[in-house]
C-alpha cells in the first residue's frame, strides 16, 4: 500500500529519501498491473523475459508495510517508545487513511458498476461495499472493486498491534520484540497446513506483521543513531540480505515464488528494515539524493492516492482503449504503459488534492472547515462599490 502512514517529510527533521521510496513503490505497482493485463496467465510468466521483474508487484507491498511500521514508530522512538495516547493515535490514523480510502472506494465501485469490473472479479455486491467499507475484505470474501485494496485492510489491522509492539519494546527491547513476533508468525506458517483453525489465520497475511515489526526496529536508528563504520555498513548489510532472496526468486520463477510468498516475505524482512535504517541515516548518499530529488519526492507525496486509484484507471484504459486495438503482447503492453502511467499519476495527483492532502495538512474537522472557508472566501469575487 501501499500505505496511509504519515510521511516523515511532514515531521520535524524530515528524513530524506523515504518519500521517494514510497513513490517508487507505488509506481512499481502501477507497472505491475499493466504487466498483468498485457500478458494473461499470472503467476505463469507469459511475457518477454525483460519484463519478468514486473510480475513481482507484491514486493512493493512488502516495502510499504515495512515503511509503515517505520513511519509510525518514528515519533515514539524519539520519545522513549511511547505512543502518546491510544485515542489520539486512533483518531490520527483514521483521519489520515479513511477519507482518501473511502473516496477511492466510491470511485472504484462506480467504475466497476458503470464501466468494467476488476479482472477476474464480478460486479461488486452489497457485501463488497460493507466488507471493503469496514476494511475487513481480507477476512470475508466478496467481489473486489479494486485490485489494490487487499493490502489496505492488512495495514489497518496492523495499526491495532502497534501499541502492543511498543510495549514489548519498552519492556524487552526492539530486537526482542521482532524476535517474539517472528516466532509466533513462523509457528503459524508451520502449523497452518495441518491445523485448520491456524490455517484460517493465513487470510491475515501474518508475515506482514514481521515486516511491520522490522520497520519499528529500524526506527530505533533515530533514537540511538549509529555512527562511523556501522552507519557506513548498513547499505552493504541491506544488499547482502536481499541478494540471496532475489537470486532464489530469479532461479525458482514466479509460480514458485507466489506459492511461497509467506516465506519469501519473511526472508525479505531484514533487508527491508536495513534499507530503511540506512536511508534514514543518509546512506548511501547517491541513492538518498536520487530518492530526494524533486520529481520522486513529489510522487511520494501522493503515493497513497496513486496506490488507491490506479487499478480502475488501468483497467478502463486497457478495456476500452488498448484491448480493442491490440492483441495481448508487447505492443499492447507498451501502449498501455504509455497511457496508463501518466494518466494514473495525473488523476492521482488531482484525487490527492481533494481527498488526501487536505487531511494531511489540517489535523481535525475544525481546522479543515476553517481552511475550506478561507479558500472559498478567496475564490469569491469582491462586490464592486456603487458607481464603479
């Protein structure tokens, strides 16, 4: 989500590069969905070898979930791992993620009902509206109006775990917290095949809890910044952790990888956490400068909206513009990319201006109403004086 967390750039002492990671991850998901529509048969690789890497959009969600844990733990890490009140935390999360999500849900339902449903899905039903509206679509089945919404429910559910994770960090330390979460999740994975009650927990994508916890651990870099050789070694440690996983995925291919997402995601948790710790510490500098460049940072500022609305846009363009004119294949794929990427980005930017960015800038109903009144007063023409 892939993710509705408050960006570090909105906090004092902005952490360079993290908005860029979020923006590139969201863009990768757009490319992934263009790839799936152009070359049917996923998870089988039915397209050209040079586009095979676009089959792995799932791993962008891995980045989102880890980054979500990191971003939400930044402030607690700077204040003794304390959340600052459960009620306040819940209100801020709801204010941040629900308005754009619900607006995107209305948009997605309208597209699915009036134009074209999502691939492999029927028209949304009343259950679709209820389950997606309440963010429990990962628990209860119904036709999905948006192929990207599955991860938003998981992330929202992880918010409920954050206070407990922080409590464990205060009592036992961040490393012990990650170890405890990992032990529980690995036990679920090992028992799921033989114990039906445990197997039901797999609907929650439990490995994402480890990724979320790894992000919380990475935020500890801000509480006790690493220096010297250790700081310089973080990017190399991240690279060393990810290379074996990438090599395994490349050798085994997408069919095996999709069937083993649970274990592959767990294997990626150290690399994802180390990458965030490195970037938060300003290393490697060339990568941080790239991620913090204006275009990429700008993309990150509305990445949540891009993630939320791109799927219906891509499907509509493919169904009405590309598919009638091009057979599935490379040409249709390139045309879809050329259309869907800029249209999705521009549409998401406009969507964010209405439904996401105002809720970032104004932290409550009163502040938002005051901003709207001020905007309307500036837009209202000033009456001319008599005789003018």
